[in-house]
C-alpha cells in the first residue's frame, strides 16, 4: 500500500515525504518498536563479501543499486557500537532514498 510519486520527478522532498508517511503507517500499525539490534562483528564476513561484490561489479561496469544497498546493509549489520551502527543506518536510508529518486527520474523520461 505504498504511495508512489513515479513520474513526478526526482524530488528529494517528495521521497522523504513518502518515507515519513510510511513511518507513520508503521507506528500506527505496530506502535513503537524496541527490538534488539542483532548486529555485531560476527557479520563482518558478510560485510566483506558484500563490499567485494560491489567493488567487482563497479570494476566490471555492472554496478547496480542492489549492490550498493546490500553493501550498506551488510556494513550496518557488522556494527556493534550504537554510534557507528546509527551512522551506517543513515547511509542505508540515504542509498534507499537515492535509489527511489533514480526510479522517479527514469519514470519521468
């Protein structure tokens, strides 16, 4: 039931408005969520693999948004320190927003 602005350009503000609306829907449906992070050094190998796949795709001219986002998610999963984890999660969110903007730009052509 996600709202879409495909075809309305690549406005950062439009995408962030949709993200905020989705967060409100999540809170309305489930209330505040307070789960454990489930992250830490035991995911470091996954992060290294995702980083390697991303680098190889870039070298081969096959880099995709999927590669970039999965690398950021894997890096976040490998963080144990709350400050570092938060920073990685902001990067995950930024890449997801950039990907949505890219979809909007393609649709606007």
